[in-house]
C-alpha cells in the first residue's frame, strides 16, 4: 500500500485533474455519485426498517451503507464530501480558489440531482410499502429527525462525518487493488453511520424521500399515529436546518481536519 505521504503527493495531481474537468463531465460524474450514495441510503433504511433495537438498526445500516462510497471511488465519480480534499491542491498552489469552488459548486448540484432522482424513483416504485409500510414510516421518521437538529448539532455532526469520509477516501487511495480499496473504505464509513453523523449528500436522499412519502395518505396516517411531527418536514427545514449546517460541517471536517492537516504534515515547504 502507499504511505500517507505518497497518497498526499498523488492527490495534488488528482485535484488538478478533478477541478479541470469540463462542466458536462463534472456534473455527469456528480449525478452518478449522488445516485450511488442515494441507493446506499435506500438500502440502509430498508435493512433497519423493522429492527426494534436502535443500536442494532444503526449497525445493520452501517454494514450496507459503505457500498455507496465504494461505488463512488471505484467507478471514478465525483462526490462533494470527498472533493473537500481539493484543498490539498489549493494549498500546494496547483489550483486556484476559483477552480476549487467551481468544482465544489457543480459537484454539489450534481450530487443533489442524482439523489433526488433516486428519491423520486423509489417513491414511484412503491418500495416504501415494504413490510406493511414500515419502510415508509422509517423513511419519514429519519427525515423528520434530520430536520430537527439545531444549527450547532448539524454543524458538529457534519464535521465528524467528513473526518471519517475523507479518511475513507485516503485509505482507499492508499490501496493498490480493488479489494484493498473496498476494505479501506468500509470501516470509516461503518463508524460514521453507526455513530449517527451527518453527510450532506446522503441527506439529499433521506430528506426528499421523506417529503415525497408525505404525498401518500396511508403513510401520513401511519406517521401521525406514531406521533411523528410531519409539520417539521418541508423544503425550508431541509435546507436551513440540515443541508446548510451539515454542508458547512462537512467542508470543515474534510478540508481542514483531513486536507489541510495532510498538507501541513506531509507537503508543506519547510524553510
């Protein structure tokens, strides 16, 4: 496997390449990454829908969710949270701040498009009716919980999440075979799901899917019977209560705690 210093050195050129993609390719790869993460989110909700123990439900979700990032990394797609590592190339003065922010913006939009597409298809497919509508109930419950955080909670959980996600990216890059990359990705992502941290791209599926589920009167009735406050679930709370603080937290966790630290420890010019 590559050493941490070798990974950091390789990422300098990789960051140049990523930030220089033509717009159609950048958005297309980002849409695919959003699709992959959303499908992992579908699986994590599905596997935990009928599990009464919250900790066991999180463990099961954590065992399947890493498949999303594994697909992203092995298929060469573009994920906003992983691209927070572009700060390595920025600090090495290989890319400009404008190029990094351009990449972040369009990858974020592409991830959102891909995630919402899957949320729409899942709701159209009737998959949420699995287990006598228990999956729909879980989907709504998860979405409501995610829009109920305070700003500081969302920020902190976003930081913690992307420390682990970018660690998974670094570990995957350090491996030279497919099995190395799968194994390197798996455990940090398991930890973030098990710990309940917040990932902005995953939430681009979880929350829209919950909102779409409210269009079904059976699902709404079931949610009300379980005392779920569905009034909290709307576009405003999606963006202001979750995406905004979680995205800021993800940027801090990935770009500062991992990207900037790696630059400082391994790539900074010493005088």
